[in-house]
């Protein structure tokens, strides 16, 4: 009897050990991988995530599928990803809202530094500051002079209260220059652009060049400057903040991949290697350039450092402007 019980015990121990054994990168993926995008379909995060998911499917021989779980400025889908099993079969494709939501809201159902393992910062985007053609300014110097002489009379459209363009507008106008400029928040970039084209709002801050290039070319909008180290291929004649002697407004918009905390390191490393190669593929490079994105493909540790610096930078701006969304 004792011998039989001993065999049963050994068998159970072996079964438990096999069950507890984490997924190995050499076997990955053995089933479909869910790529959570915490925003609606059609946006920049979604477009890039679907491109990466397709290339991962091709490169790893498995199925990577995008699932859009929007709500609460990305917090709902992000919380779902944080609660998923840490086995590499759920990953998150996110943007600056990943660190902004915890700073702006009293409570969010995830911790950006404890709930996730960074995989890679895939790409960043350039941003343009543009004004309606009726604004009497052809340079940033002229714009600042006009705004100073007309407190409270000019406005800038943003894709939402607490969005990255809103924070950058507060930093550019109120904190850096003590200017009285009105923020007009909209539900997304499209209505913000539409409002400024129509002249209902005076300007756009930190807007992706691809969204306004045609309106700048036809003269409806006037581009004053690009926030970034390089000029935009979509707007090659527009100088950068660096060129005109002004400091950057902070990290550019970014798009990166994270996995639930505890995901096996070899799986994280495999995902990093596979995702890092995607932006350099010729067809993807061409598309990213058209959209105004720059390839980064950072390591997990580099992405972790980026997230910490991004959070610290915007925490200071939010604190100094007393900005909260609830």
C-alpha cells in the first residue's frame, strides 16, 4: 500500500510540475495570440498593431489577432491585458495613454510599472504645430507675440482633455510662456482638425503631420514647426523646434508592446526580436514614413526606461497645471 501511495504521490508531483512549467519560447506560439489594442479600430495604434500582428503571424508561423477593447481612454483594455495569464498568449499594443491615465485619474485598474513587462517601443511619431490661415503668424516667434498681445482670444483644438496634445499645449503656452490660450477638447483627432480647418479653433498642437499635410499644402492651415529632431518627409520645409532654438515638448507619441508581468523572459525576448525587425521591412518602412512614424525597436530595458521618463515628465506638467480628469 505504501509503495502504491508513493507512486501516486510521485505521479501527482510530476503532473503538477508539468502543469506549472512555463511556456518555452521554442514551442511558442502553439495557439493563437491575442493582441489587445485598448482603442477603437482605425486609429494609429490599431493600424500599427495590425501591421505588426500580421508580420508576427508570418514570422512565427502562428496566428496573432488584434482585439479592440476601447473605453476609459485605454484603461479598460489595458486592465484586461494586465489580468491575463502571463504566458505570452496575450500582449498589449499601447500608446502614451498607458502612462497618462494613471497620472490623470484617481484610480485605474493597473499599474504601468508593476502590471506589465515591457517588450519593445516599436515606433514614435513626429508632431506639427499648425495654425488656421487667419492667424497672423508665420513663425513660432510671431505666434508667441500674437498670443501675448491677445490673452484669452486664441484657442487650440485637442483630441481630448488630458490627451498628449493637451498636455503639450499646456506646457508650451501656459507653463513655458505664461500665455492665456484656451484648450478646446474634442473626441479624437478628426473633429479637432475639422474645427481648426473651419476656423472655429485657432490652432493645433502636437498633431501628426499625416493628418494635416494636405490642408497645409492647400493653404487652409499653416505649419509653424515640427516637434522632433528631424523634419517630417510629409512637410520638408517646416523647421524643427531644435532648429529654431526651442526645447522639445517631451517624448513624442509612441507605440509599443507590453506583456502581463511574469511572462517568461525567453518569450518576451523572442517577441522583442520579432517585433523589432518589423519596422525595417521595406513595405512597412514605406508605410510608416507615409504616416510620419520613425522606427525605434528598443530593447525591453530601454522601453522600461522610456516609460519611467515619460511618466515623470508628464507627472510634473499635470501637477503644475492641477490637471485631473476625475
